[in-house]
C-alpha cells in the first residue's frame, strides 16, 4: 500500500512556480525525497493555469507521512509557503493491491 497526496499550490504573479523552483534549487525537495518512506516528490505545471503548481507526493504509508510532518524539512517548507503567499488544495489517494489491468493500454 502507498499513499499519494496531490497538493495544488495556488499563487499570484508566478509565485507558485517560483516556490517550486526554490524548493528544487535549495535542496529541500531532494532532502524530502531522501526521507525514509518517500516514494515520489515531483512538481508539475498545469498547462491551463500558470498560477498553480501540482506536487505529486507519494509515501509508503501513513507513518512515513507522519514522520515527514515532524521533520525539520516541514518547517522550512512551511516558511517558503508563507514567503510566496501560497494557498493549497489537496487530494489524497491510497493504492490497493490489484492486478495491473491498465498495462495493455500503455505504449512503452
């Protein structure tokens, strides 16, 4: 089982993209990726909304998310959110053990 959290960072005047760039350039994103239980931490940009950034954040389990929320990286992340005056919405998904029924639709 894994848990994916899609976080949408909403800003103004390019602040969400500047935030994502600073997360990458400062090493904070890499430090989060190195945390025990992190499976994916990647930013994406919606083509139809230049003021939003999507973070796909995937963790092994809830315990790994809880540990991340208590980590020093969380304080640095929260400070950057404030600095860039970002607002957020979230979606949460939990994986299930099921056969890979989509494989036949994927071109590799």
